[in-house]
């Protein structure tokens, strides 16, 4: 039995397959990070997700030959060991567990100079020279990092509401959407929301789509937020390009809800990359992170993507 898991800041997904690659079970549940919700809560979420899979398949996690877990925020060996400990505590054999950053799932599919640029609930850039070298930039959680991510955009949306009320910068469409969609009608409500949800970044990230909607309706403040998000993400990529190649020939795979769903941010970022690095290949995935986790669980490396 082979298991792949993709654990993001908002959602966790699991797929179980037999030795021939036939899917036996697939489901999703609440995600989270160790830094965001703590070991006890995250372990329980893993337990519930895997217990449901085992019941449906009529087996036990102790029978797992390989479990590959890609998780947002797992950026150090210490954190990887912590996630391994959580899975072993649930009953997965320690010899079967392979934990990595969710972006590494994608990066492990490439054998030439490549970047994986992620902007979802959080943001990070990962790079490889096509050999053994790996590097990263960003991804140090939302209190210190995650610029250009959904959480960062969500916080900027709240700040725009505050600036609008103070008369510093108008954001009429954002103000209306925040009241209609989130029940936030002014600076005080924005401040209270931020304070109440500061450690649950997924709640803040849910405000990010309002920036895209407001920008499409002509809100200059919202458009400025999205433009700045694209610049932040380009900066992450630029740092790593200098490390993985000298000739500007590399592939960059876009990943995460912001880059896959927000056309404004994706378009601005793509244009900037092409302008600075004309030989770069920009890819949109057709495979999911869960697909990649299952590939690695089965000892294979293959990703489907389209060039833009």
C-alpha cells in the first residue's frame, strides 16, 4: 500500500494506492502548519484523515510500504523529523515515512535548472541546478515572510480598509466588498479581525480574492496590492536564478492558489520574468502536488505541465 499526502495551510489531501498504482481511496480535510496550529491539533487532523482512509480500504496504516507527505512550512530537518514523529505516533512505520516541503514534491520532478514558485496561503521559492543542489528563498511563515501570498494580500486588503477610513488612500470597492462578504465595515472591525485571526493565516488568506474582484471593478488600491504581490514573487525567483544557472535558461513552475487562480498576479509576474529572462520557460502544472506525492511514493518521477 502506497500513500501520498499534500498538506497545505488550508487543506490536507490524501490518496492511497495499491502496488500497481490503482487508487483505493482519496479524500481531503482541514490542513494547517505545525507553527500555525501546533503538534497536537495537526496530529489529530492527520489521524482523522488516515483513519477514514484505512476504514474505507479495510486495512491499517501499519501496512503502508511508503507514505510521502509534502507539507507547507516544512523547511528544516528539525521540522521534517517533527512531522515524521506525528505520523509514526499515528501508527505509520518509521521506515515508510518520507516528509518534505510541499514545493519539494514538485521540485523533485525536474532534472534541469528549475524553480518552483509558490504563492498560496503562504509563499516560497525553491530551486535546483538539476543536480544535487537545492536552494530556497522565503517561506518563513506569515509573521516574518510570505510576501505576495494569499495571507499577505489578505492583510493588505485589511490595511487598505484602514487607510480608506483614515483618508490616506481611497479603496471604495474593497470597502464595499469587505462589508458585503466579510462583515467588516471599518478600521475597528478590520483591527479586531486581524487580532482574532493572526495565527490562523488561512482565515486572512480567504480575503485575498476580494482584491482581485475589486481590481477588476477599477479599485486602484486593490490593483496596487496585486501589482506589489507580483513584484514580491519576482524578487523570490530572482534571488534563486542567480544560484541555479548563469545563462538565464531555466524552467519555473507556478504553484499555489494565487498564481493558479489570480490571473492579474500571474500575468504581471509572467511578463516580468519574460522581460528579464527571455529564455525562461514558465510552466503551469497539470499534475497536482498529490499526484507528485503518489509518484514519489511509487518510486517514479513525472509531472505534466503546460508552457505559458
